[in-house]
C-alpha cells in the first residue's frame, strides 16, 4: 500500500468521515490504571530439552532484553494532574542504552524503565537522543547491577511476506507479553506523530496493542527486524485489528548510530 491509502484512512478519521480503520501510535492514553495489573517473570527453561517450541525459545532468549517504560508528564493532565503513558523498549547497549518510540517519551518529565518483568529492577532514564520523524528515541540508564544483553538486529531487507514474526512488549501494562504472527506486507508508508513519512515499513498480524510501542518485532532467529510503532484500529476503539506496523531494522540501526554519536559529541 502506498502512502496515499494509509494517509487517506487517517485523514478521513480526523476529518470526521466514516472509515473502517485508523492508523494510530500504540501508546495508552492518559488515565491508564497502573495498580490492578499482575504479571509474571520470564520463565527459565525447564527440563523438557528438545520439546520447546520456537516461540518459547525466542521468548526466553529475547524477553530479558525487552523493558517496560513509564513516562510521566506534569503537563496536560486534567485539573493539573500528571499524565502517564506506558510503552516498551529494547536494550541496545550493555552500557545502559534503551531504544523506544519517540511518542512514548515525548514531553515526559520523568521516565522509568523496568527490567525483567514484575518485580524486576527499575531505573530512572534520561533521553540521549530523539528522532521524531522516524518516531525513535534513545534512552540511557545506569547499568550498575544490571546484566544487560543487547538484542541483535537482522538485515530487514531480507524479510519476506509470510515469514514468522514474534512481538514482545508491554500491552495494557501486561509486561513481557509475547504474540506471534507473520509478516503480512512490506514497504508500507506511515506517518510519524510529527507528520513525516516513514517508508519501507513492515506490516504484521502479530497482535499489537497500546503499550507495545517501542518493543521489538523479531524473526525466527530471535533478531530484531523492526520496532513496533503503530496499529490500524477500528475507529470506535484502540484495540488490535490484526494490522500492525514496525519501523524496519535497517532504518533503526542507521538512526541509532547517529543518535548515539550525537550524544557522545555533546557530552
């Protein structure tokens, strides 16, 4: 699908027209309750050697490198109340670098990253660099006491329609959730929150929901092929409609080098 159809879907929604789908950033709105969600830590491999599914092996290997992010802003809440959004992120540097979407942390006064699921270590994070036009953000936490293992990036130009796809993230604050699907299409074009076009985007039917933003889309080798960023959803709600979009790994990798080097020069 070219930029025209996707842009028309979103434009029709904003203009009040009757449409079936709208493309939206997948981060929860303000007011998300954070106190009623329970979750479990990543399970360790058991004694059933040779019987684990591919999805299980990928999950056990990759989930410890997927984090939950809570971004809080003192501005924008009703009656002066703070506003919190949650999302996902991935470890991209053993020295404490975390990648997520720009729309997860944009405007936040305080960012907290949790490692390892429920009961895991939490760290305050600072913003290293932002690229709103590609909806990417690089964060930094102090790595002391953490055993950080960066996820490996694949060559996203080798992704094919029909390949298996695995998403891990923090939908609706249900941290370290795994969903499985396939690559549905390639070379989609979506609009970033600042209106810039992002081309070469990967489409998947792996379930993505609010809070999956910034988490990885993985291939069958457990490598990152994209960063989950947007979903198409029925106009009446923000839930999964089986159409998700990920910024391709090759674009992300190039942006990471620029953001990290820019931060190093400013230090």
